[in-house]
C-alpha cells in the first residue's frame, strides 16, 4: 500500500485544484436542482388543486366513453296503451333499419314482451301492470299500475328510484328506464353497426357470402349499374359513417400539411441565407430576419388558424396558411442556424479560385446543408400532419373539423374512434416514411 505524505498531498492539491477545491455550486448543484424540482412539484399540486380535481373527477365517464368507442346501442321503446296493449317503437334511423324485428324481442302468449338484454341472464319483461328486470341473479318487479312506478321489495344497488321513473343499470349490456306508461330499453352490442352498408343500401343486412356472390356473379340490382359499382357507391356514401366525407377530409389534412410545409420551406430557404451572419455580413438585416422568424414561430399555429379563418373563412386555405406562417419561422430559424454552423473551409477554398458567389454557395455550402435541411423539413412535415388535425377543429378544414363535430354531439363516439384510428394510421405511416428518408439522406441505418 502506497502512503502519501503531507507534502505530496499538498502538491497534488495544487496541481489539481478543480478536484479538491470545488465551488459550492459544484458540490451541491445536483442536490439543489433536486430540491427545486420537488418544491416546484409541490407548488404545482397546490396551484392546480390536484387533490380536489382528482376527487371530483367523473372517472365513471371514462368507462362509458370507451365502451361507446367500440360498441353501439339499439333503443326499443315500449308504450303501454290504455287498452293494455304494448306498442313497440324504435328511434328514427335505428341501426336495425326502418322495420326491425329483432329475435331478442319476444312477444309472449299473455300479451307481455320479453327483451333479452344480454346472453348472461339479463332480461326485461314488460306487461301492462308491471315490468320485471332480471339481472345479477335476481328478478326485480316494478309495479306500473299506479300513478308512479314502484319497486316491489328491496331496491338493489344497480337500481335507482326517482319520482316518476326507475332506472336499472345493467352495465355494459345497457340500461332500462321504467315509467308508468313507457319502458325504454338500451341494449348494447359490441362492434360498429352498418360500417359498410347503411340501412338504405340494397346490401343492408345481407350475409357476407350473399353480398360477395351478388358482387361477383349475381344479377344486377340496378339495371344501369354493376353490383360492384353499386356496392362501392353505397360504402362511399354511407349516411351513418360518411366514409366519403371522412376520407376526403383526411386527404385535405394531408394536403394542408404538405402544402403549408412546402411553402414554408420555400420561403425560409432564401431568407435563411440572408439571416445567417457568416453568409450575409449585415447585422441589421440578420437581426430583422431572425426576430421575424421568432415572431412567426412564437405565435402558435392554432392562433394563426383563428386569424386566417376570420380573414378567408373556414376551409383548408386557412389551415395551409397557418402552417405556412409557422413553418416559415421555424424552418427559417433552423436553416439559418444550420448555415452558421457549416465548415467554412470548402467555401473559402472555392472562393479563393475566384468563383462567383452563386458557385461558392452551390459547391461550398449546399453539399453540407442539403441533407440537414431535408431532414429538418421532413420532420416538420410529419409533425404538421398531426398539427393540421388540431387546427382543423377551429374551422381550418380537414378531418379535425369533422372530428370536433362528432365529439360535440356526445353521441357518436364510435365515429370518433373511427377517425382517431385513421389519424393514427396516417401519422404512423408518415412517421415511418419520414424516418426512412431522413436516415437515407443522413447515411445512417435504421434499427
């Protein structure tokens, strides 16, 4: 074991003072950052009153909305007439069509009607004097012969009694609302109803094999149109899912992002040469352009979209303009900073030959910056596909506006899920394509 005496120790301390005489910031900087982060977190919890927000949040709505994303419901309405008969009605534009006769609604010999709400023993039997709800292993009769519905016996936890009706919650299977002269059943099905053919289509409610047979070799349904063309028209013009409008709006979003990014890149490219200090040695011009870039990108794309929809009205033109203004600022800053960080040796070498300025830029600067510029532009284009969806919600056109309209109704969550899935697929594809092009241009391999 080597022993270091005092003189040797002082010599080492004098030679490496940065290790033995560290400042307060060097010794406790990490700890102070950790303490500051914790204090800021506590302040944020207090400022936003997070415990109260979490306690008062409607967490039950999460399950309701998620179930509505992947399912649809049918709502038969049973009206008890004065003579004791029961009339069955379905809402207008029911997923079952104009004249539904589902096998889960059964007319009994005694005049009552039984509705099978699910295959797990949940059912509702409606008669002129009482409604029996069977769920969770028990049958609960509700007397409707008097002035208000009255539960006979103990009220289970899944039933709620109001002044003029009784509500039975059957979970994902649906619910039942009972009043003295009306019983409304909501029966939920997993899946998306009439996704290909709506109730007005000639192919509605036909088995898959029969539809394929009609399209391939069946007789023409309409003499002046082939079955294949008719099937495509029915799918494209589906009134419930509006495939044609959704895909058109999605294409508008893609075009909006591409056009705005392209115009922004074309505007930012020459301005970046004027803003770069090492390319254009004019400090006033440099500062004016850089501050202009800061202004354009500091105003959010959503705010630009609001301004432009006021000026040009709702539509993709306002969305493309908002992306153009934002990208001019963002790409202008990125391009100018990229130019300021180039290696000046190739440029100086070409300039020493007496070449013109255009040739100096072409051969001394462009080979260095083109891969970086293209990579940055591709990344912004990919990001703007997502951004175009958001600004569409304020009237800038595209699928964002249609998505917002579906969400505002608070009833078409399966349509919302459909559009969200389409947006995710488009973003994924553009992300993959953008990454592949960037790696190819930068000469790196993808993993």
